[in-house]
C-alpha cells in the first residue's frame, strides 16, 4: 500500500557578494582586486591610478574622513577588525593589500 509521495528536502545556497569566504583560498590577487574595487568606488578615481604604491591622500585625493571610510569598508568586505594603530600604517593601496592578506590568512 502506497502512503503518498516521498518528500526529499532540497537545500539551495545563495551566495551574496563575498559573504561566504574561504580564508584558506584567499589569494593575494583576490585581495588586491577587492581592495582596488573598494578604493575606486569610495574615492571615485580611475582604475589606472589605483596601483600598489598609490598613496590614498597624496595620489588619490582622499582626505582623513575618506581614509576612515576606506578602513571601515575594508573591515566589512574582509570581515576583519583593523585596530586604530594598524589603520594609521595603511597609507597606500599596497599597504592595505598586504595587511588584509595577512589578516585573512590568520
């Protein structure tokens, strides 16, 4: 005697942005790409100006509030906390990339 249909649950996962991350597979180029995207979006600068040695203030025209907002955006994107003393040392795009690569590898 058949009691009815057999129900097989189906689970679907949605990936929204970078909300699901695999820290072990975060590459330096992935970090660099994400950092540069944030800088371009927050400062409204051309992508060709966002190079590793570009200083946020001197080369990209950021002010002190912009740098605070960049740090906050990095923290959100990479799900890390950047202490104030470390934030003060992040003055170039390359500084941000190196810091965030280490922070996501930990």
